[in-house]
């Protein structure tokens, strides 16, 4: 996120794309997950004649990030609410990929390459799509593990309404700078809705529209709120900006966000303020203010002051526009079509004597195929990337170890409503009883509910389907701010476990915004098992970004939100611009 030159009003404490935790260490082994395919989901990939180099047209078309979704014809009823039978997002049934290398080739060696290209991008999220877009003159090939592109920025449309499965918004860009120009080129200015209001919080069933200014709080607590507000304003001016070039930013990284706030405020932090800050950190980082770096925390908190850009379907709209802009590559370079290849599991990248990279992937039928590329962009999480590079540990053990980043899981629930969502809010943090809100990882593991509710219908798609009564979508963020939480999303019957926890508080949430349980048409859960890089204290001071961002053997490059341990669209894009410039200079 770039340094700001103007201070805007309002303390906007908002959510990126996460939600709230499960009971610590308790995983019940129930019956296996009840899994049924989604009606209308992407068809199974088949090689057919008359298609793009043997790839099924309909399968490729269905790989768009903002894809049509359909109601489950036989929903699972949990406490009277209809649930889609299985997860969106990370929809694996039996295993969590990439805990080890997965290049067990039948012959012991990868197959010979069947094609030669200039650039290959591994990972089809925002980082990978943006890098490919910036390098489109080289007709790059983009591999994506999932059947749909977009990564954590996937979304869907149902009954004419868009919704997000994860990444929901980004910060208002500085006019005329690279991010603003990039958004303008994609046409985002034409559909965006800007939210500049402070985020309301719920306390004991009542919404406080602007607690950040001390509204509606005990008189004795107002000085602490005022001191916090002044601190936010100062950090907005002194904004800690990627790539964090100043020494004070590195020094600040050695403190937790909590330590810095308590130190600067100089007064006891009121329960409601502590709970609100913690809820923001859980929702944005998947970790508590006592865990995350003060520098990285302020990079998010201070940026909220400049307003949030919300697109239809959240950041899936941006991913979808990039996906659309890359479609012409198949016409420009038909010999290597399709250039967007979903459902392909890259397992191995090894440099050849001539400097090119042999990239090998697994086909849906289990067979392997390879290509040769002059430049490789690893646009996937570092934990995955390091498992794809044989010999990395021997060549560069420091980098190999640094790439094993701590990551946190999260869940997103989209509640499809039969009625429009009241237009008076974008995001509400749910504190309930602030004195009982978790303030450390142990407490987080016992805190089993979502942290905030978004109006998923905040932005309407231009020219979208208009129904007599336009449905709405509530998006509930549920961060899992404790270690090994991802296993609660895979073991036992997670749909039932999370479904029952969600329904136990959903009536209160609906009542809070003036809606009823009878308005719920379907609840859809999206899980992300390795989603959020932990923005831990000392991440910058330990020099981790320098180790994991630098090119490997000159022609392998790394672009992902975890380059800076910040789950932010802006950082992914700025690194994509930088890597694209480097590759362009190398290829000429």
C-alpha cells in the first residue's frame, strides 16, 4: 500500500477476508463428510476433438473467477437452515495438498517437454493473473490448481447477485499512481462503490455506529479513545509503506501491534476498544494484535482511513476482469493455447543446463506433462513453492527455511437471502460482550463464531439481472486465529460442526440488521486451509522478505501476498508490477 498524502476522516476498521475460530484442539471424528456435487458446477475436464488443443471449451469457460453458482437441489438442513452440502474455496475431500513434494514420477524423472514458451506463471490468483496481464505480450501460460481461477479472490453469482468467497475489498488508490492506473485500465472505476464510513460494532445486541470517536462509551473511557484516534491519525501521516524503507519501520516491527498501541496510548485500553481492534486483526490477519507486527498491523489499520473500494462480488470482480483480459492470448498464440489452464497441479520445476526451466504438472487423469519456459513466476504460497523446487534446500537452505511461513485458516459463509440487504452498512463487527472477547491464541481457540458480517450486496453489478425482488447476500467472516485450525476444516464432518456453530448465533445477527430466518434461502461455506500468512512480530526485522522475494537462479520469480506477510491486494499487485518489469528487461 502506498504512502498517503492526505488524511481523510473516520476510523474505518474493516475486514479483508477471514472470520472466527473453532474450539481449541477439539476435532470430533464423525461420519465422513456428506459430499454432493454442486448442481451446475464446472464439468469434468476432458480432452475432446474440436476444442482448444484438446481442452474442453465449457470447462475453460467455467474457470472464470466470478462464476455462476447454483442452489443445491438437495441442501443439508442444519438446525432448520438449508446448507450447500459441501465447501466452496478449498474443496478437497480427502487431503490437504502440498505438505510434501508430490513429484513421484513413474520413471523417476519428469517427462520430456511437449512445448516451449517464454513465461510460465504458477498460481492463478490475483498475483498470478496480474503478472500474466502485465506480461501478456509474451503470451504466458498460467497454471491453477483449482478448477476456477482467482485464488482467495474467487466469487460467484446466484440469482443475479454477486458475492465473494474471500477477499472482499481494497483501499482507495492514490490518483495517477500505478495502482490507480491499473484499476482504471480494467474499468474498475466504473463499477466501484466507495465506503468511507467508520465501521460500526455490535455490543450486547446494539449497534454503535462510531465507537472509534468515543460515541456511546463510558465518560471515563473517552480519553483512551481520543488518544487512540490521535495515534491512528499520526500513523496515517507516518504511514509504514511497502517496502518499509525507513529504519523506524524495521524497529517498530520488533513490537507487537498491541505493545505499540498500549505504549502510545498510555492509558488502560477499554474492553470495547480492545475487542474492536482484536476483531479487526482476526478478520484481516487471522491473528491477534498481540501476535502481529506493529509495522504490518499499521500498514492495514492506517490505510483504512482512505476508504475502501468495494466491487460486485468483492475482489473476484478484479480477478474476473484479469481473466477476461487474458482470453485473447489463445488467438494471439494458438500453438500454446489454452494459456489459462485450470485444474492443473504443478509438482516440479527444475532448471536445465541451458538456463530454461522444465515445469511439470499432473493432469486430472493422474498423468504428467512438461513444458520448457525461459522465465518462471511462482505466484503461489511459499510453502507450496518450496515443495516444487527440487534441490532448493541444498542450494539455498536459508531461503528454503524462510519459505516455511506460518499460515492461518479461515472460513467464509455466504447467506443467500430472499430479500434485499438493508443499505445502511457495509461491515459490522460483532463483539457481543467485549470483556469476554478473546485476547490471546488460547482464548481464540475457544471462541467459536464469526467476527463480522458484511453486506455482500453492497455494490450492484451494472446491467445485472433485475428480479422483482432482488435477493441479497450476507457474508460472514470466520477467522481461525490459532495453530492447526485448518485440520478442523478437514477432519470429521466440518459442514455439520461449523454449520451448528453458525446457526447458534445467526438469528441474533439477522435480528440485528432487521432480517428474519425465513428470509434465508441457502448458506454456502467456503474454506481456505492455508490462506493467511502470519504477519508475525520480527518478520521484517529478521529479513524474511529479502530472502523469499529475491529471484532464484535469476529466472525464477516470486509474487504472492505472503511476500510481505500481508493479505492485501495492493502488495500482490505492486510485486507483480515489479516482477513483470524485471522479466521484460530480461526477455527484451
